[in-house]
C-alpha cells in the first residue's frame, strides 16, 4: 500500500467555501486569465468579498484594487493566483504571509512541461503545506461552487451560461474535459453543486476532492473524470467513504485501452496503473464506470433525480410493442430481470384493453390516444399485482403533445401510491413535460436503451449497497519479511502452507535411490519435478514427469529430471527432486498476487488452460480480499459455469477456492513490501467438499 | 431455402410514387383515421390528384368527394383503405375493379387478432394478387414519400411537423416504432426519402420494401427495423442487392435476447429465427446492426452525410488531451487503428505549437483560442504527413461560439484539399455551425464516443465493400436425397467422404476376431467404437475404447464395446465395431449444419471443449458458404488465437478448416430439404499443412 499524508479533509473548506477571495494578478480586462474570475464572481453574484491584487491599479472592474495582498485589511480565505510561472513563488509567499487558508493556482509552466518545472512545483507546495495552506493546481482551470456562486475559474464556458445549482459534484483531472462536461451539463439542465478541476495535483488531488464532496451536505452524487492516480490507497479510502456515506460515484477513467494508454502517457505525467485493476477497484466499491460522456451524465442524472430502488425487477409499460421488445432486449443485456405479471394482473389488464399484451412488457397499445385515463389505471394494476421495483414507461411521442402533461400527472399520482418504486418515462419531451416528470422524481429519457442502462445503474448501486460492508479492511503491519528473489517450489509451498494454503504431500529427495526409500508402492500415481529456485519453467527443460506408478518408476524419473536439469541449466542451484502424489480430476485455476504501481498488492484469479491464455479470463481485487469479495471474483469469470460442472462433472469446491483467495490475500498483506509476486499455477479445484490444492507455486521476494 | 414468389419490384412504384390517390373511407374530420391522410396530403402540398371516397359526402376537406371509387373519372394509382375490417373486402374489390395498382390498407382486425382474421387477410391478398395489385398492410401506419409529399399515413406525428426530404429510406415492421423514429429523425434534422411501415405484411413485406429502396435513385442509405421474417431467402436477396448497389443498410432487429424474444412472441406473429443466425446473415452482407435507436440514427446520419472512406486508419485531432484519450479508447474498442504521425509531421506540429502532443491524437491544446488559424495549419500537416482516411476533430465548446464558423470553414478548405478523407467534428454546436460543417460533408457530433462509433461503421462498410463479392451463391437443385432418421457413424462418414470431407481410416468389423485379422501390429494406437445408428452417445454406455496398441488389445476392446452395447441398449441395431487409428495432437473443433426456420440450412463452427460448451463460442453463416466466408467464420471465433498455436504449439491448418466448411456447405446444399442436421464433433485440426479430419459425425435426414 502506498503511504499518504492524511491531511484533514476539512482543510479544503477554505478553498471550496471561501467567505472572501483575493485575485493575485487581477486584470481589468474581463477576458484575460486574471480578469475572468472577477468578471464571473461579479456577474454571478458572489456574496463574499473580492479583493483584486494588482500593483498597477487602484480599481479593477469597479472594485477597489490593492497593490499587494498584504495591504488587504479584511480576512482573505482564498487566493486565486493568475500570474506567470516566474512570479508564482512570490505570490504564494505573500498569500501565505497574509494568512490565506487556500490557494487556487491557475498558472502553468510547472510539472507538465519539464523536470525543472516539477521541482519548482514541489518547492511551492512544500512552502504552502508547511504553512497549512492547501493548493489546488497548478495548471488547473480552478473550480466553481454553484450554490455560493464562487467562480474561481478562468474557463470561458462560464461566460456562455452556468448550470443550475444542484446536487451533483463533478471532479475532473482534465480542465478541457471538465469544461466540455460543464457545457453538456448546462445543455442537459443538470444541476451541479461543485465543479472542480485538479490540474497538476501538486497538493490537492482527485481523491482529496472526492473525500471532501463525500462530506459535503450539498452533494448527493459524485461524477469523476480520471486519467491516472499516484496514491491508490487514498483513492480507495475516498471510495470506501463514499460507499459508507451512500453517495453514488460515477467514474470515467480514460486510458483503458492500449492506444488510449499511449495517448494518456503522452498527455499527462500521471502514473497509470493496470486498467483492469482500476476496473476491479471501482467494482469493489460499487463505483459505476462510464465509458462515454453521455453515459457519465445519463447515470449521474438518474442518481440525482430518482431514488435508489429496493430491488432490480423491471416492469416495462408501453404503448408500442416494438419499443417494448427493444427495452426487453436492453434489460436482458443489462442483467435486469423482467418477471411476468401474475395471471390475475394480466386478466385485469386485458379487461381494460382487450388487445393488450399483458405479460411484461405490458403493452396497452395505441388505445391510450382514445382514453388517456387507461394509462394510470393499467399502470396501477401492473404495480399492484407485479413485483417491480423499477418501472420504465414508453409513451411514444406523447411527451411532445398536450397529452404529455396529463400523463406526467398520472405518473405523479401513481408514484405517490408506490413511493418506493423508481420511475422512468421514455418519449420526446417538451420542456414543461420533462420538468413536471422530474418534479415527481420520474426520469425522462428519449432513447429507450439509454433509459434502461440508467435504471440498471441504479439497481447495481442498490445491489452493492444492500450487501453487508466488507469486514474491516484495516491493514495490519507486515509480520513476514521475504528474502529477495525466487523461492523454489518447495520453499514456496512451505511459506504458503503457514498461511493455510493447501499444498500437496511432497518429498524432497536427493536422487532416485532416496525416492525409492521414501515412498511405498501403495498404488497411487506420482509426479516428479526438479526442485530449483533457478528453474521456474520446469516443463520446458524436461524437468517434470507425470503418472509414475510404483517406486521403481518414481526413482527412475527422479534421476531423469535431475539429469535433464543439470544438462539444460548447468549454472542452476539444484535442491533435488520433489515427488508428490498425482491429483485426480478437477478444474484448474490460476491464483496469484501482483504488485500494481497504483494500488499495491492485487489478488488475481483465472481459470486455467485455454480460458486464461486465449481469452484472458481473469478477475482482480486490490488486497486485502475478504470472503465476499473472493466469491465476487469467482462470479466475475466469464467461464464461471465451468466450476458448476459441465459434461456431467460434479460442481467444484467454490467455497474452498474462495478461502484460498482469502489466504493468499492474508499472505500478501503479511509480507507487505517484501512480496514482489506470487503465482500458484495451477490450483486444482476438486469437487464440492473436497477442497483445493496448489500444484505449483512460485513466490518472488523483493 | 424458402421459396418465394418473385414479384417484380417495380410493381411497388404505383404504391410509393402514385400520381393520384383515392382515400376510401375519407373523413371530413382531419383527426380521424380517414381524415388524416387527406389533411396531410393537402397541408404538405402533394401535387397529384386526391379523390376522397365517401358514400355520404359530396365534399371532404374542400375536395370533391365520390360516393364510390368507380365514379372517379381520372386514373387512380393508389387507394388508401381506411374503413372498418368488415368493409375492407368490398373496398378492395371496388379498388381493384377501378384499376388501382396499389393499396395501402390501414384497417386492423386481421392476422394480428385471430386465425379467422388471418384467413380473411389471406383471402383479400389473394384477390389483389390475382389482379396484379400490391397491398401494403393491413394493420399498418402506411408510408410517406417525402420528396413527392405523398403522406399515405394516419400517424399523428406528421401533424407535429415533418422531416426534411433527404436520402435516407426508413422501413419499419412496427408502426409505433416507426412513428417514434420519425419524430427523432425530425428532431435530429435528418432528411428522409421514404418512411414505410409494413404492418401485417399480408402482401408487401420488409424485404420487398428493401429491394425497392435499393433501386430507388433518391435513396442512398436504408434504415430498417425488424421483429421477424417469414422469408429468409428473400431477405438475403434484398441484402445482396443492397450490397451490390453499394447502399449501406443499418438494421435494428429486436428480440435479440431471451426476454426480448418472449416479448416479441407476445407482440407479433412474425416467425423469429435464431437471433445468432440473423446476426450472421447481417454480417454476411455487410449490414450494420444497431442496438439502440440512437445508434440507428447516428450511423444512418453518418452514411447520409459523409462519404465512404478508403481505409480505416483514424487520426484524432484535438484541443483537449483528455478528450483525445477518450477517443483513442473508443477507437481501440471499435477496432480502428490509430497509427502515429511520422517524425517529420510531429516535428512540424511542435514547431507550430511547442507544447502540443504530436503523435496521434494530435493535441494542439488550448493555443487555438489565441490563434484560430493554428487549427487549419496543423490539421493540414497531420493529413499531409499521416495516412489517415478517417479524421475526428475535437473542438471543445468552440462550436457554440463565434469561432465555430471559422473552424467550420477551415475544415471545409482542408476537406477540399483532401477530398477522399472522411471528416467528423465533435463539439457543442449552434445550428449555423452544424449546418456549415454538414455542407462540407463533415459529420457533427456532441459525444466523442458516439462520433467514433459512427466513423467505425463507415470504415466497416468500406472494408466489407472492398472485399470481392462472394462467388455466386446461386442455389443448385439438390442432387442427393437422404433417408429420414439418424445415420450411423460409418454411414455418416461415407456420405460426407463423397463430398470431400476428410474422414479417418476405419474398419467395420463384426467382432474382435475379425479386427485381429484386419490390422497389422504396425505400432500405431487405435480406437474402437460401437457402430450403431441407434447409439449416438457412444461414450456414455462404454462404447468407446482409446489408445489400443497391438492387435490383441484392439480385438479385446472390440468385443468389450460390443458386449457393453448389447447390455446397455438391447434394442439397438448394431452394425459391429468401428476401428480407426488414434489421431495425434491438434485443436478440436465442432462443425455442423442446422436448419433455421427463417434461413434454412446454416453452417456452424465452434471451438471444441470448454469454449463451445461454457462460452458458446460459435459462428454461423447461412449456406451456401464460400471460402472467404469460411475464413470470416473462423476469424469471428473469440478463441481464434487457439488456432494460431498457444503454449508453443504449431499453428493449426486454418486453410483446411475453411475447406471443410465449404465442403460441409456443399453437402448441405446438395441434400437440400432432405437434411435435418449434421454434427461433426469433434473435427481434429492438425498443424498447418496437415489438414483436418472428422473424428465423429452424425447425419440426420428428414
């Protein structure tokens, strides 16, 4: 785990909720970087004091200006620094001396351009930290606090209009992306609480902002855009806090793919961990990962307007059969069950609309154009008689006509009778209809598939939230120090066995003669393998012999693998030959621990053979892994069905496999930074009740 | 293959391009089903003659009305029938007698409600067909011809405004879906040539409309919405004609999933074939399959505005690093290569913008706000120096400001210099900017991921189009009549061998003694299997023995499998024992032929073992399959890499596997309707150059 300096989150209050703002480098020109924030603060009606700092002016944009921040008589919470890089040092020092608590540093020319710039940045941040002053930036677009009208940004998008003040907090590592997202949020009518860009993250980073928004009473939902992360442990802490607070987090993390990661590397200095591990960490904490800006906002919108459903059964109520089928397909893709309406409910729907399809989707057909009241009556029947926590209604183009308001009111009444259900309406809406629906906390979407995806996101959050929180993931101090380098198979087995990892019966022998003495001709089949920490790939050099029956065969094989190893690897230190009984049938898996640059030790599980090699069918979790998490890892494998038994085979011992993952995680936590990696390949998973056994293992210390 | 009556496609001209229209059941009330089309025709300015037919009126909506169609003196091309089901028969007969060439039948109450209704529908259609009159419907919303203002529909969406006249033809099996799509198309500013709903498809079906639009000079792109298909052969013909004409087809086919198929079954009487087979047929003809309405229109829009690219290399040009990474991720997902800009080009970009990321994405940063000319200059460098056929530009929010027009003009000039490239711009656009871009045939999208998806669709069409058309897929008359029921393994091998399918050396023997005489002790290992058409699952009853070395072992095994079979299946007719040499290493596949209810014989390929059983990793093609198609089938397998050789194994003989698929297809075509199914499981694919061999096979005749 990476260490991090735990700075109190509320130290960011002065940055994000300042009662007074000084702008160092204030400009009278409202389109300049030092003029924009003053223009925005004035235009948007910020209620705190604004102190323009400019050595050459006595007045800036109608406000009294000060030559230096020291000459401001009142208290200054936040200093916005908008001067060229060469003047930033002095500005920061003066701001610290003046007693500010927070700094937003717009200036570029630091870590993003050169190592020299990075050194200058580190120096500035160290000075601010020593004085207890938090710094957002450098090289950032700043932030906005929409409810208190703090526009500490120079992004020109504010000049084109601002979003409503609302309950969605948005944090972006990229200024340009953040600005674009702001424009789209405004266009979609989403209400934001905060908009924050973190730039170079010299001091305040993405996870700090996340933690602060988790505590902010004005924020219900957090949208994040990430390119990389330097402190995985802090990010995990932030996500755990969000989960504990019940605040949904929607995340776009770019650089997912090989091309994307290359592009990200050329764009940012952020250290990018393995994307699959980010993915696992997001899943671990119930974070919704969005793959496009549209999905990002669709899901953020859904969380901010609708409640969290109590379950994931979906009822589709439609006036068009075709749209109903389309939505049923989308529901299946998204894993939302669509149980059929009960016989009684179906009968009652048919009584109202003889040609209705009453199953689910419930299709009441175009009849509604003749009698709009049918909508409410039949929707009520559906919800009374069916066990649906999610309700998607397709209204065709009715949302555009005068019928739209009527239907919105009907939905409002039905919602009042079934307040724990989550409602969504799909149509082309005029604004008045959309607004009325949203007042009733009913989502409004134009695209049926996007509507279903958003409902599935709500259901996924509910599923995750309804699970018991994982048992304490507190990290104990390491208790085991591994030596550097490869452990032999025998040594690996020994160190793992201490943590309860089942390893095979095995005998280390010097030669065939010793093997002959050690084992009885008890009818079992044996395997003989070369024992050497210097030969990790034993099969490749003829160092493994299988299916040996009887002492003579075992003895001959031991001598053969020793001879093969001496010939192929004359430099290798050889401990002898390792003999074990052959394992019977079962499913082969791979279990391991890797060290991720961002998140530290990561537990890995894959199905053996073709599935892991050809299809890369693996799942990850950041350690420590408890039993619930281990079971989730197993369920995430695409080839999961293999463990249920195919071709008449018995189901595998999934419970023992989960235990093994927990034990491997305990081993990783105990060995701390001394563990480089562990690879147990294969693990044989026997039939249910018969456990698992590691058939080969390599521990590597660092 | 299903037979179909090949009716000349141009017989639909009178339906879709009528010079005069009679409305039987015309109403003076412009909101009634018989009033709406007249109101629309008048309001939209249809230039042909309109004849309202109503026995009780002399004037309808200001037009002279006729009591019966027989009394119209001029020629009537198209009759719209909008009377209750009970009166339809008489209306149709009178229309036929009056010499109409086409009928649009709005009325419902036919096949969609009962078997009696279906009989009435069949009867009506038969009468029309006998007179050479085409019928659209019944139970349909009609159609629109946007350029000639023929609004032969009663969908109220027309009253809310119509789409522009354009070059996209839209055909929908669902009226309500079609109406909703029309509303969205209008809202997105898409131009349609025709909008057609097919309803019950008593006569004119989806494929007929597709074929007609392929020939229509005013239609460039065809969007289709399908729920099912009764005549797969005609649909294949239509898709082949579209492909040959170079007209892209974008298709939404619902009922993809299990829930969706259930919903479709309760919604429509259309016979739904296996969805995976539809998918394969779409792929076979280069149809783009859209999974949401949004994707449907995004891709349709892209085809209608931009040209078809000459290749699929994507250059991303951006003013925001973050958006560039997001687009690179999306490109990777979509399979679009993003080669790096050459060193010279990178150098020249850096000369213009020192802190640019010049690789690809080319990120010229926010510098553009200071010097908008940088856009054109650097984009030109990128296109001169890089081999990009697709160009995606991200403009942040510039499309909304005054800079938007300037950039649109710059793109127009660059496009003029590189006319064969396909351009796309991503921003939030004001209408004037969007229109200017589209005049330059540059796509305009708000969402970066959707933009990339649309470009990938264009590239996919180009790839498919650049392939040679498959060799003639003409269906020869069947030359082989299989007997009904299961063929034994030996008989299956024999009939397949006649078509060039490689089968193992094998000997059918009556007992062990005969086996002892037939084979030499040549060191090979043998397998012995029970030979009986009545025992398809031989292993389950102990009817297979492997790894037999020497004549004695083979003889003993033959007697053993015969004894086991007699005991387990006393009723089975037993031909003897079949002995074959054991096959060495290789990759196991499954090859088969199934009979799809829509498309007839379908060739199937899967990778053996876990991949097909657990992951359902199979690919399909509607027969006949030529060699190119066979190679595509192989490439579609998710586990394709297994055939390239994993764990140091040699690559497999993919060429021979493709030949096998072709031979199996030839067998299927030759046996025609007498083949129920073929299952070759497993096929052993040996290393490259060593061919394939069928290790077991079951032919079933019908």
